[in-house]
C-alpha cells in the first residue's frame, strides 16, 4: 500500500512582472531573458506572506479532493525557507487550514516535492496515515540578489499542493544527492553574535549556471530512465513528463535526449519562472484543472536542484 493523488491546488501572488518590467530595474530585455530561459513573466510577492500562499494552495487541494482539514493525518511542507526559522512552515499551514495533525518541513531545494512524496510513501507503507497534505511553497524573490541579472530574472514565487490518500499510485521512486555548495547555494543569515569575527556572506542565491545546466540535463535523462525501468515501463508508456521548471533549455535538452515529443513534456515556465519545489505541484494542478489527465495516465516527475539533489518518480493517475 502506498498512495494516490486525489486533489491538487496552487496559488501565487497577485503581482506578475514581465521581462519588460524587469528591464526598467536592470540592464536586460525580454529578448535576452526569453531566448535564454523561456521565461516571459513571473509572480512576485508585494506583501503576501509565504504562509498565505501555502494556505491558499492547500485549501484548494483539499476542496478538490473533497477532504476536510480535520481528516488530515499529516502535513508535509517542502520549502527552502518558511516565514520563520521556527515554527516550521507546515505548522503555520496546519493552523491556517484548521487541521490538528502532525506537521513538518522538508528542504531538498527544487527536488523537495518529490522528496516529500517519498517521505509520505513511508507513512502510508507503515499504515500510519489515511490522508496527507503535501504543500510546496517558495518565495524566491526574497532569496535572490536583485542586482544580479543573471539569476534574479529566473525565479518566481508560488505554492502548489496535493492531497494523498491510500492507494497504489506510486510505481517507482528515485532520490539522489551529491553534497556540496559549490554550484548552487544560499548562505544563511548569520545574526550578530559578538563572539563570531567572521564576516558573513550575503544571504542571496549563488549559482554556477553552466554547471547546474550540465547536472540538470544529465540527471533528468538518467533518473527518468531509471524509474521507468524500476516500474517495468518504457518511454512509450508515458502519458506526460512533468519536469522541474528551471530553464526551458534544460527541459528541451532533456526531452530531446529521451526522444519524447514536445506535447508529452509539460511546461509553464513562461508564466511562472523557477519556483523551486513549488514548480511541479503547480504544473500538476494547472494540468489537472485543465482536464489534461485521464484516469490511468502514467506521469513521470523529474526534479533537480541545490544539494546537489535530484529525484524522479512514476505515478499512475
């Protein structure tokens, strides 16, 4: 016994900024950004908290699933940084939706949604839960350096959520990690201890774009083939691939290496940018609400991010 997805939801800030909008803040252009990334616009918070976005996405997922908050047995939130260091973002969501179950966060950067699915699968396997809310919420606009045009234009804010219940929807799962901060990191806020003489690094995202590109494309191809083999399936069995929305060039390079037609690899990066772990559940919710998925469809999820982490899984819808 593992799980099946019975509800989806997503939320984003009210404010959307286009590439042209950003060109008034820095030396860039729509042509420069869109041709390199596939991004045309992204949502950015102008006052909304991460908790507000996470709660909205969670409520939509619960409504879609027909599950009341008081029937949840567990809440898992994947996030790089919640509104607080402590309490966890999951605990803030618990209060916001009126639940009373255990709640905790998972941080695996952009792979966090898939890592959280795997954690949830363990609870189902042990018979500890019947209904689980998994919400991924990220506010990347507060973590990037808005003076670095190479990185700040890539990211957006948002939240995506799914409701899981007992079932046999998870067919295979793979998680990887290569520990290190050289290619992608966000230094922590160090505080003002008078006993620490070290000058803290600025708490903004740092990225080796070329290194991340190579890692992402290789991970996407390898991990998808591995989870399909574990599920005794082939690429011909796949209805849709839902990849992490880091860069359209990465998605296209991975798609071509796998030999998949464009219509079977889903993307919404043009409107959202990279929302870290919230990318895949948001893409899943938009596709679900558009009526794209049919019962029995084989979905392959693939993610990669800081850590360096990567993950992939096969789901039966």
